[in-house]
C-alpha cells in the first residue's frame, strides 16, 4: 500500500500542469496556488496571468506581459493580443490534456487578473476516501528513501518543561521523517544526518551532531525561563484548570478514577498543543495561576476542541454500529459499492479536498530536509484546528444518521465512509503529535 497513493496529491496536479505548459519535468514553480476557502467560486487552484509570476519558467522574446498571451504564441498563434477566444482555446486544450491525468480539470475561468481552475470533484472524493480507509495509519507515508537520520535532544538543566518540549520536538521530527520515507535511529555511526535538539546555542555537543536550537519555555509572570514545574506537576496544574472550566460538566457523572484518567489525557493533549503550536525556534510562554490569560484559554480550547471533534465522530459511528446490531440500519456495504456522488454538500467537498486529499500536502509541509533541515510541528496543530472548524460547521448543519426512508440510506452510507476517512486523518495527525484521540467526551 505504501507509495501507491504517492501520485495522488495536489502537487502532482500542479506538476502535470507545469509540465504541460513548459514541456519540462524538472521545472519547479510556485505560480500555481492552492485555494482552501470558497472553492465553489474560486476553484481549487488559481494562477496569476501576469507574466512576472511565471518569469522563472519562461523567457519570452516578444515581451509578453500575460501568460495566456505567451502560451498562445508559444503554441503558434500569430495574433499579439489576447482575447476571450484565445483564453477559451488554451483552457479547452488544458482540460482535454488533463483527461489523461489521475485528477482531471473540469473547468477554467478567467477572473480579472487570474485564472481559476476547477478540479473534477468525483475523481478526488471517491479516491481520497478510499485512500484514507485503506491506508489507515500509513496515510501520507512516502515510499522509503533509505536515508538515515539520528535524532537526540539535550536536557535543559534548569527547566523540565523546556526539556520536555525538546523531547516532543524530537519525537514529532522522528514521526515526520518516517512519513517522508526516512529511517530514524537513536544512535549510530557513519551517518551524516545527526541532529540534536537543544535550548543552548552555545556550548559543546556530541561530535558529529548538528545543533537544532529551539526556544525555551518561559513563565509569563517572570518573563524568564520556567524553572518551577516538573512535567507531572504541570499536568496536575492543567488538570485542575480543566476541571474548573465549566465546559467539562459532561464528565461530572463519572467515577473519580475515570474522571482523573480523562482529565490526565486531556491535560496531556492541551500541553502538547501549547508547546507545539509555536514554531520550534521561538520560545513558548506559559501562564501561571491565570485562567484569565487569553492565549492560555485559546490553547486550552484548541486541544479540547480537537479531541471533542474526534469524540463526536466516534459517537456517530458507535451509534450507527449499535443500530446495525439491532437491525435498524443495514451494515456498511463494501467501499467499491458506495455511491460517493451522494456527497453534494459544499462542506463535504471542502472537508475532503482540504483535509483528506490535502493530508499528504500537510505532511509535506511539516518538514523540510533540503537544502536546510526544518521541522514545523505548528503546521500539524493548525491543520487539526482548521479541520475542526470546518467539521463543526458541517456537524451542526447535517444530520448524518438519517431516520426514515430507505432512499436516504445511500447518502448516509457515503457520509459514514467520509466520517471514517476523517477519523483516519484525525488519528494520523494526532499521532504525529503523540496524542491519542478520544472516543468520548
Ligand atoms: Zn511570449
């Protein structure tokens, strides 16, 4: 399974278009942009017509100022001006050419200074859901490169939370490297890719290692390095804070040990988000005894919000399974027999395009190995928060488990498969951060 889906991503469509325009497979360009909002109006991709945006791909002896004008004369047109017909002809050719690609272009539209490209939704919806359901925990994993990395972190003698942050960054990096097809070891010789995560830009480190300098954890009250908490104390502190928040009334009926277990997991997730949503090179400021601290609240709600949505999905699936066991619903048919054209809501398309189909792009964006080595854990956190925002809107609007009428079953089945795909996305993204999803909250 690994690597099978490698070509099924937004990057491969962009590469196909660039190749079609330039005839060169090695061209890299950022001229074609991916949209994430208002896809119905703006399409999934767009590019600027201004020739400047394309300068690194084309040279023109006729001083074209518009890429469509240039493509027209590069393909043999004699007119100097670009009119609507010429644009239409270029679009038609592109759409025709895309019929041989894994993802087809459905429509192109000139909007003032830019061209909007609308992708074939059916191509993407069915395959994305299938990809997630089949890949499970290998979603987004690229086939092996054989390249070895060795990662360590250096203890910060004064600050347990800073040490913990370095440890977390090390672990997220290991996960991301694995997904990029590399091998990660803790020790070893004869390896050129050795990194040590440290809070100190000066001082000696083990031979052969390159320093990856990360920011410290600061206390908001002293505005200097946090030196009081141990990891367990900070978890306890967060647990108390979470227990005070009225949002978690729903757990009050639980027995005490179940409640503690729940709060412990939640506190762990909240702290991981707190330490990982900030770019590694920057310091993280944590609050102390201040539930009122705005940013602190945002962080707390951030991780809770994500876990709350994983629990929502799990609850719908559990309820469905329960009804299947009572004979009230048919069991899910094989994915091959599902009619995914039932997914017609715009929110469904935005969820699938951005977060299921777009998952591999997020994996790509959370780590850079060349020319310099960078890890971006904050990309994973933001991806999860954006996913939850979209999913919440959808959840409020659409009732997934329908009641009454066999004619509604195909739509429900397609939606349940979409939920499964989203569940896989959540599990994988949370796993990069070292967080387990919650089955109920
Ligand atoms: Zn030209």
